[in-house]
């Protein structure tokens, strides 16, 4: 073999050796980038879920307060007309329970809708 052929073979071995040493470093870099990206996405999703959950709890508390307020207003508004119309207390109680049930149904419906929005 002449010296030119030997130099070409050495150049081929050298370039393939440098490629084989770069490959593990490249894999480590790509793996590290993927890991960091997945951590970021995980924390971002978690923070959004926590803020959404806090908003849902606040909405539920507002609904409970509104329900209590409406029940109090209902009791106060029905006392005087019931006496004027001569309705029995049992009739009033049934009407109040029916309205309270309706309020609770609406509250559950809103809670389900909030849950669906959170899941989306």
C-alpha cells in the first residue's frame, strides 16, 4: 500500500471514531433537554390545575352563601303573605323544601359544569 491509501484509511477511522464519541454526548444532551421540558410542562399543568381548583372552591362557597341568603329571604317573604292568605305552616314548609331542593339541584348542576370546564 502506498502512503496515500494509508492516510485515507486513517482519516476514515479518525472521522468515524470522532462521530462515535459525539453520539453519547448528543444523546445525553437531548435526554436532558427532554427531561427539563417535561418538568416544566408538569409544573405548569399543576399550577393551572391548582388555580382552577381554587376558583371552583370559591364558586362553591359563593353558591352556598347565595343559597343561604335566598332561603332566608324566602322565609321572610313567605311569612307575611302566608298569614294574609291563611296558608298552613305545612304548606309553607313544603314550598320551602321544594325551593331549597331546586336551589340544591341548580348548585349541583353548576358544580358539574365547573368540573367539566376544569377537565377540558
